[in-house]
């Protein structure tokens, strides 16, 4: 009977030790699961932050490109205006030259006619 009592105590202690071991394993499992969830959450936060950073970079680059396009467009428009002004000035100079040539030709013709008349009268 003492031996049975001893075996029961040994069995009871073994069962108690198994229960403690099972609890410790479950506790470790829960701890690891919680850490894995923390790591996943950290990864999600990092991905979100990276995505936001990329969005800000894209927005910034888009604004810079827009400003550059506007600046280039203004310069092209300015060059177009300069070319138009130069063409208009060239046209005015051509017209003045043509008028002066016409006036000069008329004066030259009148002088030639006058010279011919003078020569006729002198003879």
C-alpha cells in the first residue's frame, strides 16, 4: 500500500510537471506569436511610411517638372515674341528702304531729266 501511495505521488508529480511544461510551452508560443505580430505591424508601418515617402517624392518631382515646363514655355514664348518683333522691324526696314529707293529713283530720274533739258538748252 505504501508503494501504491508512492507511485500515486510520483504519477501526480509527473502529471503536475507535464502540466507546468505544457503551460510553459503555451506561454512561449503565445509570446512568440505576439512578437511575430509586432514584427508584422512594424513591417506594415515601414511599408506605409515608405509608400508615403515615395508619394511625397513623386509629388515634389511632379511640381518641379511643372515649374520647369512653365519656365521653358515662358522662355519659348519670349523667344517667339522676339522673333516676331525682329520680323516686324525687318519688314519696316524693307518698307523704308523701298520708299527711299523709290524717292531716290524719282529724284535721280528728275535730276537726269533736268540734266538732259539743261544739255538740250545749252546746245
